[in-house]
C-alpha cells in the first residue's frame, strides 16, 4: 500500500506549494 503513501505525500507537497503562495 505504498502507493497510497506516495499519493498522500504528493497531496501534502502540493498543499505546501499552494499554501506558500
């Protein structure tokens, strides 16, 4: 189930990007 982990990591990464703007 590491795919779900990657997805969660990607979501958090994008959230960080948009949150910084």
